[in-house]
């Protein structure tokens, strides 16, 4: 089952046309990933151990628009685990409906913050990421 968070659309999310600006969706997706990092990865501990999550690719499709007052549900799960990278699938829906607003695939690596290089995703990382795959 995907992880879910909700975000209410506020005035500062809107563009001149009165709907959510395309760049705000990237922030919404990041909020979903931060929720996952805190829940599954003990992000403060990982950070203190010298590791970091770095996005290396984002592919987003805007399917519909969202307006002031809408509440959006972001559903997130892992779709791929490679040797050094993994990818999340995000789907943004108008809450209480199956109206798809946007979907995105976000590829990331985990880096050693000391040298900035991606690390191999060993068993410990893989077991945590596997928990985020759909059943």
C-alpha cells in the first residue's frame, strides 16, 4: 500500500491563472518524501552518519489542475531498486476522488556526504526500500 499524505492548496501555491503552479508540485512531492524519510529511515540518524538522499531525475506529468481550497492526496511507493539508485512513484489525487492531478517518477541516490558519491544500496538500505513497494 502506498504511503499517503495530504496537502491543502493555499493561495501562495497558485499562479496567475488561479491554479497550482507547476513548480509547487515538486515541493508537494518533496514533502511526501520527507515524510517517508522520517518514518522509514530515521533521517536525523542517517544524516548524522554522513549519508544523504539526492534526487537525480524527476519526470512529472501534469494531468489536471488543482485550485484554492482543494485538498490533495499524494500516494508514494517505490517502483525500482537498482545497485546505486532507486525510484519513487508519486501520484497526486484530488482527495476523496480518483481524479489524477499529476504523477511523477523520482530517481534518487544515497550519497556519502563526505565525498559526494553515490553508495551501493546494500541489504540494509534495500530492506527499508522494499517496505515501500506495493503489495
